[in-house]
């Protein structure tokens, strides 16, 4: 394995060399020795019943004449590929939805003051959420003069109602989930006409899974309809409520300075990495790691201090709210341990590679699992369960274990000398504020710049890393091509981290990478050309930003009319498929890289890549070449501009 051939990131290259030297096997090694299954990659392997697996590979040279392939039960390639696709949407939506459920439960415990570790940080956001959940924010109070006047409700009393109403969006069985009603009216009309407005977050996921059981929904178009309900229940429901309630408890992000890459680790400090997705835990670890007694304890153990950094989306959560350093994105998790400088890697849910337990065995790193839903069966991990009722105490326990591990460092510690400064934390509120120009609190100046052509359009480039493709390279190539053509980029997840490491989240990068129009806008406002909006669950912020652009006027009535496109160049997780589908169902042209398991069924692929546009105004696409990938997005943006007469 030549490290330079698998990643463009210098810190990653250095640590891969160290891993080779230390005799440690990583995902990069296995990606060379283990080939992917071709039939699975085409989406046409069915194993939903025990008469299979029925494998329907695409014949070499493609299908000529009628496609007569069938599974034992008669399932067509379309049914099989659509069922597989549907299961990915269901699992991805479940992951975000269950994350959101955890947030709501903690929110309710907070509102009831069962836990004092969490509190309401952003009352303005509380009001906003109360409004869309139809919770009254005022009560009538009779004054001394006998006249009744409206008064603001007490914060925690209001939060209690908001929490209950939010939870009801998960359990609701009929009607329409309330958070989705924030979409532009024209979009809602599309959804109502197609009968896909989600009825309840849990319900849509369960129904989608049911419909993929052997012998249930055997019409791929009808399956995709339920995919839309579940995906919309994610983007406009589970994810959106998770983001909004997190903002209330931990603060709505505003741009902050931060640092990224493995070079943020400090040799003379206790290094703790929080890795995973839920800020409920990491927020408490932030507090515990900064307590004076804890610092004293670290000093007793011979360290100069405690360095807390994030990995994957948890990193994004603590970055956008506290400016805390980011160690790296998905494909760097094993390599952080390879530095030999990490005392503890604290994990919760999603995107945690099981192999970190094996890598940790070669160093002194403690892997601490914290969530009852996500354990690792390895003698080498410790489980310290995290409960919202004893949150800070649990966090202290975890930090103490890390500190106690500092003296166990082994010789051969090596931290790459690579880190980049960045600005992150562009919530929809922050974008409003920063691009608001003279009239603070409006998207109009952004729209004006799109209308006058300084900004050609908007792209959402998001998603994972994938060991089957060169680390970070797809993200960076697609994004640089877009910037050249004056397309402003909104980013989240591991894509945003790739940008950070490459310097694209620094405002100075605008004049280097952007076309003249976008460079001018960025320089005038003082923003980077790529706006880091947070974790994957915060893709809901992109939906709301798009809604704000529609509301600001001049660019049509619906998200589907905007000169905008979506992309996930290096996707790997099922969450990415759920996200892709809610973008498509929200009217966005969305291009994936790396392959999509639908290519084994030309009919199903045509439905996703062409016919969906007639229904939703958005559609899927697949493009492996990052230059062509960006070109397709730009062509789409140009098409939308032309339709608007721009
Ligand atoms: O939610 S981008 S690899 S870390 S799935 Fe995972 Fe993909 Fe990263 Fe966060 Ni999102
Ligand atoms: Fe085969 Fe049909 Fe069973 Fe799928 S459901 S494994 S196609 S028999």
C-alpha cells in the first residue's frame, strides 16, 4: 500500500506510514486485499427470505430485449434493487430519528428539571420551535387594572410543552408532522399531491421496512413513494428536530475559529477524542474536561493539560458551538490512535469502525463505549454508560479514566505536524446575519447576488469518506470546480472536514479558488467560500437555508426552481442515502460519487435518475469522475438560471 495513492491528506499519509512501520492493519490495507461483491454493488442481490440469496447480475454487455431476470419468487431486478434501496433509506432515517429521540428525551428531562446538567441556552430558538410546533408562547395574565394582557410563558414550562409536542412527531400515526410544514408552500403542495407528507417519524420507517418484507410491495414506484415519506420524515423531521432542540440546549452555531487535522493533538497533554454523533455526551465531556480539579488531576499524572478534540460528526458538533479542535474525518479514526498520543477515544453511535478496538490494542489508547445501543464486543474496550440524569458525573468518570491512562503512553509517539485554521458554524441564522448586508436578518442580499450573477448558484456538498476511493480527493475536486464557477458551497459532515483540512474553510481561500464574482462576495462579507453548517444531522439546516432563499424572493416559489444542486462525492453510509433521497424529494438534483447500488436494474435506475424529476422536480444521479460530477451540477444550475430568466 502506497499511502500517497489512497489519500490526498498529508497527515493521513504520514500516519499510514507509521501504521505500516508499527505493523498495524487499517481499513486502507483491507480495501486493497478485499474486493467488493459486484452483484451487491449493482443492488441486485436479494436476501430478504431464506430461499435466496437470489443474485441477478447484469449480463456483460447489458440487457438486450426484455429483461427476464427473476428471483425464485419472481422478484424482478427493479423490485430487488428498490427493496435494497428502501432498506438503506429506512436505516439511515432510523439512525437520525433515533439520535433525535435521544435528544428529545434529554430535552424533556431538562425541561422537567430532572437533570440540571442541561439547560435552555437559546430562548429565541425555543420560541421559533414552539411556533412551528403550535405551542403557545404567551399566556393571558390579568393585571392590577383587571385587564388581561399576553405575557411570555416561563422558559422551562414552555420547554416542557415543546418537548412533549416534539416527541409526538415521532409517535404520531396520522396527519402531517409539524416540522415539515415549514417547507415552502409550493413544495408542500407537491408533497400533498403525491401523498408523501410524513405522518409520523417512527411510522414511516416501520412501514417502509414492512413493505420490503418478502412478498409485500412489489412495485418499485410505490416503494419509492414510501421511501420519500420516510426520508422526508428524516430531513424535515428527525434530523430537523434533533438539530433544533440541540440548538436550544447547547446554542445555535455562529461562525467560530477552529483548527483541524491530527496535528491538533498535543504530545504533553492528555488527549481525549470524542467520536460519533450525539452532542448530549460530548457537551458534558467539554464541561468535565475544563474543570479546574480535572486539570489539576492531569497535572498530577504528569500532563500539562487536557486536549479535547472531535472525530467525525461529534467533532462538528463541538466545533460549531465551542470552536474545539477537530482531529479528522471518518477515514482518520484508526490513524488518530496510531499517533500513540490518544489516551481515550470516547464513542457513542454511528460510523465507529469496529477495527479501532484492534488498533488500540497496539497502543495504550482506551476505547470507551458509552451508549447502550452501541457496544463493541472486544476485551479491549470499556463501557461507561452515559445517562442524561447523571450526565456530568458520567462525563467526569470518562475524563478521569483518560487522565489515568496518560502515564501508560508507550514510546514512539508521533503527531503529524499538520493542522489548518478554519471558520465553521454557519447555521441558517448565521448565514442570514452574515450575508444580510445592511439589512441584517435577511437572505435578500444573497438572492440579489445570485440574481446579478456574482454567485452562479448554491451547492450542498456533504457526506462521508469511503475507503474504496481516494480519501478527501472527490470532495475537494468537486468543490474546487464549483467554486471556480462561482457556486457557493454549503457543507456538512466529513465533507466539511475535508474542506477544513485543505484550507477551504479559511476566508482567505476565496481569492485563491473562486471565480471573480464569488470571490468578491466572500471578501466583502468576510466569509469562506465553503460554509461549514455542522454535522450530518444538520443537513436539515441546508433545507431551511434553501427555504429562506425561496422566501426572500426573486428565485421562484419552490426549492426545485433554485439554481442549486446537491452532492455526496465519497458517500458510504446508509444515512447518506436517506439524506440523498430527502434532498431529491425536496426538489434538489443530487449527484452521488462512488457508485450506487441501483445500476443492476436499468429500469429502477431510470426511474430515480429521470422520472423522479417529473414528480418532485429533483432527481438522483451518479457520476464517478469528480470533474464531470461538478460539471453536471453546474449544467443543472445553469438550466435553472435560464428557467428563471437569469
Ligand atoms: O454523519 S459524513 S462518515 S461521520 S455518515 Fe459518518 Fe458519513 Fe462522516 Fe457523520 Ni455523516
Ligand atoms: Fe429470492 Fe424472492 Fe426470497 Fe428475494 S424474496 S431471496 S428474490 S425468493
